């Protein structure tokens, strides 16, 4: 039985890349560095500030100045979390359908609580979200399934009756490790060279609009009396 749905946050539920780009661009300008192509930053969003800064400033953790850049980035982003961020097209109708059907939904993310909680509040989804699990709330983040188990417990559903949607390999790995069906959100922040077929997700979608028909189809199959 389909009893609930869990989503990754950045690149799956919310399109956050423009707010990240705004911070990166302002930092590059102030540091008198050339701007980088937006698609390069987009492909690094799932790897967080470390991935984005590594590409934008051609540096790595442990190199001189990296920690200061990261602190600057996080401070600036925290001040402007939801200027351009919006749910992906198709997400709001899907959430409306889940609410109408009485199917609880939640978010399991590797984005820290300090950003995730106010972001969901500013977007207007915090009251509707049945569970929001961040990496600082568990001992092990994705791809470990601990956060998924916590979210399912908060939603009062079995992992086997839940579906996890994500745009990164670790999302699919976490969902599979929890024993649930998984959907690869290929509209998210995947590098162009990523081979998503190797993820072994249960299903893949190229737009968020395609999520509801698949979930509806699965639920309808469960109602057939065989």
C-alpha cells in the first residue's frame, strides 16, 4: 500500500539554484573573479557549498582561504534563502493531491536545519510538511537510511509503503537501503555526464509533473481486487 511520499529538498522539491547563483556571482564580483557558467554551478548544488565553491573559485577544502569563502557563502545565503527559490513546476499540484488523498509527505535532506527550516517556512510549506529531517538531526545522513527511517516514524508509516524521490545517487541509495521504492528526479541538479541508469531507481521522471501520474497509477493498482 502506498502510504506516503518523501522528497529530497534541493533539486527535487524546490528549485533553489538561482539563489545560490546570486550569492556566488556577488562573491565572484567582489573578489574580482570571472563569473562561471550557471550550468556548472547547477551541477554542483547537490554537493552543497563545497561543490559550488570548488567550481566557482577553483579551490578545494583544505586549501588556503577555502574555509573563509565557505563561511562567507553560508552567511550570505542564510540572509537570502528564498528570493528566487520556488517549487518545481508540478510540485504544488502534486502536494495538493497528496493532501486531498490523505497521503502524508515529508522531506529528507542533507541541507542543515539552519537553512532548511526557515526555507520551508518562507516558501509556505512548513505547515503542510509532515516531517523534515536534516543531517544535523541524525547520526548519519544520506546515503545511510537513518534519516528516512526517522521521517517514516514521524509520518507514522512503514518504509515499505513509502516512496522516496530524489535527484542524486545518494537519495536512491538511501531509499533502497530503507526498503522502499525510489524515483529518480532527472529534472534536478544532475551533471550532464551522470549515468542515472546505474542508480537502479524504481522509476525515473524528467519533470515533476510526471510524478503524480506514476504515484496515482501505483495506488490504483493496489486497489484492484485479484
